[in-house]
C-alpha cells in the first residue's frame, strides 16, 4: 500500500476521533448511553490514529527533528483525550485534562501541517 494511503487513513481517523470525542463528552455530561458507545468508537479510532501515525513516523524518519515532536504531542493528545473521558465517566473533575487535550490537539495539527510530507500549510514556521 502506498505511503500516502496511510496519511489519508491517519487524517480520517483523527478527524473521526475528534467528532467521537465530542459525542462521548456530551453523552457522559448528560449521563446517557451515547457516551459509552462513542467512547468505545473513540478508542478504536485512537488505535488507528496511533498505528498509522507510528507507521508514517517509521517510514519518514530522517525527515527532521520535528517528527519526534509530532509523535510526542500526538501521543500526549491521545492520552489526554482518553483520560478526559475516563474522568468524566467516573464523575471526577476533568477540566485540566480537557484543557490539555484541546491545547495538545491544536499543537499536533499545527506540527502535522508544518511537516514536509503531505499538506504543509505551516512549513515556513519550522
Ligand atoms: C490527536 C491525534 C493526532 C492528530 C490531530 C494528528 C494530526 C496530523 C496532521 C494534521 C498531519 C498532517 C497531514 C498532512 O500532511 O496531510 C499528521 C501527519 C502525521 N502524523 Fe499525526 N496526528 C495525531 C496523532 C499522531 C500520532 C499518535 C502519531 C505517531 C505515533 C502521529 C504521527 C504522524 C506522522 C509521522 C505524520 C506525517 C507528517 C508529515 O506530513 O510529514 N500522529 N498528523
């Protein structure tokens, strides 16, 4: 399979991941079943985003130090997203995790679109 197919799968999975995060977040807040179902689907997308991201990283390694930054902020974004949903599910305070998730996700999208492979809107910044 060509590498670009992994990039498309990667982007599709993190877009779905963000949508499912929002559905699970609202579902848990309102205490209905959609939270649990969306959380399960979120975890599946998390694995796909991680797997395709890791594959891209290994294939494109040598592309520059920012690839290390990309996988670090990407992984942290996934971890903070999962921890936000787990805290919400248990009715524990989740605002710090949620704030971290938002900031890390924005940073990941920025670094992703600054790196050379695929679309590179922000490449003049790095
Ligand atoms: C919330 C999670 C994530 C988001 C929002 C995200 C976002 C992005 C974006 C916007 C791109 C650029 C797509 C393009 O150029 O068309 C990208 C590419 C990439 N991502 Fe992710 N990503 C996430 C998770 C991960 C993880 C966990 C890893 C590594 C394990 C990873 C590794 C990569 C690599 C290596 C690329 C290729 C960079 C390039 O275009 O040169 N990503 N990602």
